[in-house]
């Protein structure tokens, strides 16, 4: 993930340097023109959202894995708590 983010900043810097050197950097453009005519914008979007989305996926996977393990342990050991007992009964 760090490689994609590093590539993002490198390509963006190179492309902006080329456009700045050609004298077209300060020309006004709409957001749609910026999206479809500048190559670094798509790379920036992918480079910044990919690591965040992978972090989200990994955290969801860990959450569901822990819930699955808790459910399996609950079924295997069937631990009876005080809330599960009937009034006036003892454990056993």
C-alpha cells in the first residue's frame, strides 16, 4: 500500500512539474476538465483511497473473525451465566 501511495506522489510531482514548465499550470479549468485532462488526479484518488479501503477491509475481517470465534466457543462450551439460570436453581 505504501508503494501505491509513494507512486501517487511521485507521478503527481512529475506531471505537475512538466505542466508548470510548459506554462499551462495557472490556466483556469473546470473540475470536469481537470478530471479528464490531468493524469495525476486519477492516480491521486486511487493512491489515497486504496490504503484507507484496505484498512477498512482488514478491520472488518478481524471483527467478523472475532465474532465467529466467540460464537464457536459459545456453542462448544455452552457457558451458563447467572442470567441464563432459572430463579431458585443452582448451577450444575
